[in-house]
C-alpha cells in the first residue's frame, strides 16, 4: 500500500451515507488497508462511517474506534486529539500505513484534519493523503433536484455555528448556500432565514443517503423536534423543474 520504508496515513471520505456513492479510489484504499480507524462518540462506539463501508471491508483487517467527545470545549477536544494521535502513530510505526474513515469529505468539517496534524507532530515523516468523498451538500442537491451554481453564480458551504453577523452577510450576498450543523441552533437559524427573506427558498435534508433520510420541503418542520446531528439546509439554488 505504501512505498518501502514510507509511512502513510489516509483520510478516506466515504460520502454522505449511501454506500453506492463510495468512490472507486476509496474502495481501493479500503481493500488494501492493513489497519482502519473510525471516529466514534465518547458515549458509545457507534460509527456511521463504518456502517457505510462495512460491506466492502476485507476480512481480517482490524477496525479500531477512536473516541472523540461531542463538545466544543477546546481542552477536551485537544486531549482526545492527542490521545488518538498517539495511537495512530503507534500503528503507523508498526504497520507502515493506516486508514481513517470520515463521512463526506475529509477536507470539510471532518475530525481528520485535527488528527492528521497531531499525528504529524509525532511522526514528522508521515505522508498524509486525503481521498475525497461526495459531500452531503452535493448529495442533498441531487436528492432535491437543485442546481447549486451556474454561470456567474456562487455557492458557499458554511457552519450554522458561525456568528450571526457572518450568517446574515452570507445570506445577503450568496446566491446559494449550504448550512451544516444546524441541529444546535435550529430556531435561531430559521429566524435568520425569515428575517433575511430566504426562508421560502430553503429546504432541509437529514441523514442524506441513509435509510433514515428525511427531506423537509418546509424547513420550519425542523422546529417540531430537535433534528438529527447530520442535518443540513440548502438555501437558494435553481430547481430542475423551474
């Protein structure tokens, strides 16, 4: 899987949830893997990324869960990154390579970036490769039949945890926008969308690509209960039926 003597860490994006959206390169890296890491909550060992690829994993390859707390407390996060980086470094020195699975794409709102930087501090010679995956925003647009950008249009991806002023600016200046992490601030985000006149052109998708997927043509339906963690809003864009 690696050149002789080289240490390599792969960050593999497995897509949003539909196993058929796994790329051919991701599949090859998985089937050549000698050790696979997946992130799980500190409260349990469940991994959605692992669920996506479990039908493609070669027999006998160890799959190890790395616990990450679901928190924004910097100290707790750094402690988890350091602990998990030590473990990944051990495996790299022992086996030469390792794979870390992440939902969507490793370059977008993924734990992989933090982990990879911490690993490199311990193993400076490690080669780090990201294998891109289809994002939830792309999959949601396909599910909704929405074109995200054409011609001179602009499409942006942002976290709903951004400051209110930042979100207002994006809503005013961007033709289409995907908002991740809305589950923590759903009422506030819906209020902003209404105040900025964008609510009527907003739709939501939860757990895109999974059997539990749910599409909200009216995002206000999200306010009836706390939406799942993997929920995003698509604002704007152009429907294929227009």
